[in-house]
C-alpha cells in the first residue's frame, strides 16, 4: 500500500491560510498578528498583508505570471483588477481566489479539483457550478453566507483540510474553515 502525503490547507486567522505540500509551504495573506510562521512563499490576494511574521520565505507572489516554488506550479491570473491563483499542489489542481475577484463565469479560469475562496463577499453559485470543483473550501467574513448560497447547510466545519490526488469525493463537498 502506498502512502501519499496530503496537501493541507489550514486556517491561521480569519483571512490567512497555510497551504502545505510535500515540498513547499505557502502563506496566504499573512498579518502582523500571526505567530511566527515559516514558509517558502507568500501568496497575496489582498493589499492588506504583512510578511513581518513569516520566516524563510523566498518570494512574495501577488502579480499575474507563472512561478514555481518547491515543485509547485503557481499561475497568477489577472481578473477584474485582482490576481487569482491556479496551483498544482501534489497533483491536485487548486484555485485560490477572493469571492469578490470571481463574480462571473470566465474562460480565463479552467476548472479546479479544489477551489479555495476567501469569502469577502457572498459567493456566486454560478461561478462554482462552472468550475466544477470536487471540493470548495471557504473561509473569511462571508464564509457562512457563501455556504448557504451554495445550498450546502451541512458543510463540514474544520480548522484544517487535507486532500490527496485521486482521493477526492465524487460529488461536490463544501468545507468551512473555522
């Protein structure tokens, strides 16, 4: 039996995440009040961030373009004046965005197996339907409202979510990071 290290997504505070792969760790929108946290890179969805408590990072990615950090491919895509990220983390296709950045269906974004949204506004269910993710991970100020907008009142509430390539649910699952 083979053992696969899962990709882990954990909530650091209301607006900050850690995405950890086998070989790289990303901090999304860090703030000064976070505990000291090591990372390989910082991903920026919001202009309001601080790298003061992030140690060992090599790069801050906040602009469109193609990057690679620790074997993880990261594509920054410009959408309505914001940057959204498409990542391939340990074989899992991940979309990372603020809900305010993806308000309508667009052909700039391919589908994703896992869609991670900072719910700064209520999510547009048509966008999620078009992306066809196996898992939607929500966090942020409007996360609970977004769960309801998706019609998934039974969303699993967790501090940390793990995903392994080839072991994602068949039907869309909604996870609320708390």
